[in-house]
C-alpha cells in the first residue's frame, strides 16, 4: 500500500508543481480563453442578425404604409404576408440573441469559478509537501477521481482536474 501511496503523491506533486510554475494570470487566461472569444463573436453575430431583421421589418412596414396610401406597386395583402413572416424571423433572431447572451453570461460566471479553482489549486500546491496527512488526504480527494492498480503495481491515476486544461493554448 505504501508503494501506491508514494506513487500517487509523486503524481500529485508533479501536477501541482507544474501548475505552481505558471503565473496565476496565465493559468486563468488559458483556462478561460477557450470559449470566451467564440461566445463573444456568437453574441455579435446574433445581434447583427437581429438588427438586419429589424431593418427589414421596418422597411416592410414603411412599404405597407405606402401601399395603404396607394403609393406602392406592391399589393397590401402580399405585404401583410411578408410582415407576418418577417415578425416571426425577428422573434427567432431575438430568441437566438438572448440565448447567446445567456450563454456568454454563463461563461463569465464560469470564469469567476475558474479563478476560485485556480487559486485553490495554487494554495494546495504551496502547502502539499509540508501538510499533515489529513490535509494531504483532503487535497488528494479533491484532485483524484480514481486510482486503478493492475498487476505488477501498474498504477493509473484519473484526476478530476486535467493539467492540460490550464496549459494548452486556446484554439
């Protein structure tokens, strides 16, 4: 059992020292930057679609006023059908825009959570080597999902936190 404990501790030390060697700002930037720009662009695209649909609706309404006054070559019944379809399109654009904004807000909340998680990880890294056995067990239980031991003491550790999520460059 001592062999397994020391192997697990060595892997945890490797993970924590790797994280501790990077500045907190860099860790947060890498952890959060993956989706933020994509979601920001999604919001802008949805807003642009909404604005375009609104302009089209306004143009159709103006044309309907002209048709009522007899100044438009387009029949009023045709314009009414187009207005109904355009209002439905505008409503759908509004829903898409709201979903994009909500998703962006959720991601920003996740960013704040990531900040807390990184701070917690860094504090664990700072105290792990000097911690008492109970504290080490607490840190291990928060970091490790499961440990698999196969024949010949081949140990595979599944962490709850992937080192790569803080170190890979955003796509």
